[in-house]
C-alpha cells in the first residue's frame, strides 16, 4: 500500500505487503510497515542474479509426464529450501540498525569514518550524521555523501556539544537497534553484522565488543581473546563501573531501541556523559553479551592543550556522575562498593594532577580526608588503596613522583 502524497524515485522495488508512508529516492529496495530502505536496487538485483545462477534446475523427468517419483519430489523440496537460504542477506524482515555519528570540525577524518560504515557487510543501516555546527568543510562533505548513499541522513544544527548531537540522532532514529560511531574513528567491516548476530543468538538487549586505540606510531588493544561473555543485569553494571570488559563509551555497542525510551544523554555534562547514560541503559537491560575482539578502532589524534579551568569542569562533572551512580545503587551492596572505589580513585587522581589550581586541589583533599574516616572507606577500600589515599591527602608530592615513575616505566615497556 502506498499512502497519498508519497513519491517514489526511479528503479524503486517495494516488498510485498509493505506500507509506504513517505517518499524514497531512486534505486532503493524498500519493505516493511512502515517501509524502510533495505538495500540498493543494484545490490539486490546482483544477489538475485547470483541466486538464479546457483538455483537447481530440473529436466522433464522431474515432471508428472516424466513419471515423477517420490524420491525426486523430496530432492526438489530439499533443493528449494537450500535456494531460499542463499538469499538470507536480503531478507525483507532483517532488522534495521540506526548508526548515529556526531560530527564537528572533522573534515580530514569524516570521509574515512563514513567509508567504513558504508562498506559494512550488514546492509540494512540507517546512517544518521549530525553536523553539530561545524565551521570547516565537514557539512559540505556530508552533503556530498548523502548523494552517494540513500541510507544516509544528515542533520545540520547549531553547535550544542556531542551529547546534543547524539540526542538529535536518537530522536529521529527509526531502527530496531541503535549504535554510535565517533566521526573521526573507523570500524571493522563486520562490526554491525557481528553485534546484530550476538543480540539475536542470545536474545540480549545490548551487544558490545573490544576496541583498539590507534596511535600515529602504534596500535594498542586489550585482551583480544575472542571470548564471549554473557552478562546479567547485575554483572553488566558491575563490569561497567569496574571498567572490566565494558568500555563506558557509547561506541563499540549495539542497543535495542526500546532501552532509549525516556533515556537521553545529559547535555550539561562535558565528560562522563557516556558512563552516565550507559549506567541507565545497562540498568534497564536484562542481558548483555560481550565479544572480545577489537572491531572498533578509536583513532588517537593530537589535540591542543587543555586549560586548567576546563580540567576542573571535567573533574566536577566526573564527580557528579559518580556521586549520582553510587547514591542510586546504594541498596545493591556489590555494585555500590565498585562505584564507591571508583569515586575514591577519582579523588586521588585529582589530588595528584599537575594543574595550577592549589585551592581547588586542597578542597578535594579535604573531601578525601573526610572519606578516610567513613565506614564505607574502611569496608570497601583495599589496604593498598588506603595507603595511596592517605599519601594523596597528606603527601601529594610523593604520590605524584610514584605515579610519574610508574608512567615512565610503562612507556619504556611499550617501546
């Protein structure tokens, strides 16, 4: 059924029993109720041709006139099922994945990112790129890409920050699943095929994988064991807060769409907004699955120096998020203990930072000194961390030297 005032472009194929509620461009295959883009027409026809070339053919002896036997009937039925299974890659009921990419002043990187998404083996994608008020050629490049791939949507908006851009993408996403890619990163060709398969096989709400950090001179990745780990809601939250297997970022994950009902990123946060929203998403999920392969490449590029005022703002946002999380999960003893340890670690990190804000660091040392006397600190903090916390409060210069020596040793090992 095609609704009134709907326009279809040239060479559009409409799947059976579809309801077309909006217009579509040239050369696409659409299906569903409401109809969505499944693939490009030329790719669909290519698959159909391949199917025809490999489909079984039967001579006159396989007809009633040719004395068709029961054995030959069964042979034809088996051949028919095999033929149907070969076209699974273009199933009309394949779930739609909305991929949301925030973009701001990344003209040198956005093309590489989009090429890696367009070339995904999983074709049923809705690619949403939100240009967050870029002042370079990012917007022009995106407009050129829209002409190349009908699955792509571009939104140009006033600059509001990465959380605002992602929320804009979530608001217009039509997919059954939602994933995120940063506009200056790139992904493995099988990322979304793998994550969709994991969700379907395990009936999970979230699927996530490993990642690698790509520096100009090296590539660092963690574990890369190929292991699969199924996580209950409780285990998922514990792993998220502990930094075990779950990277707090939104990239390298695929979420069922319904998790985002009444959940959006906090646009007032400058940092840890991803931990904040992931805590809420994992709390709503009943099951997640982790696949330890680095299918996402986080590209490290040289950034300008960050001023001390910006560092303070980010520290305050991080503390705010962790305080909210530990207050929310206080009734869950094991989860709370992990959140509390992370909070103490952050206070320690602030105390040893090389920033020209003596008064600010003193205020955080005073908070940490109060924590040293609490029941939670005595119950949940290890002996080693207690010593480090005490040094951070009363001998910050010593703790800075310890961490500098550790960092230097780590860099030498990597070399």
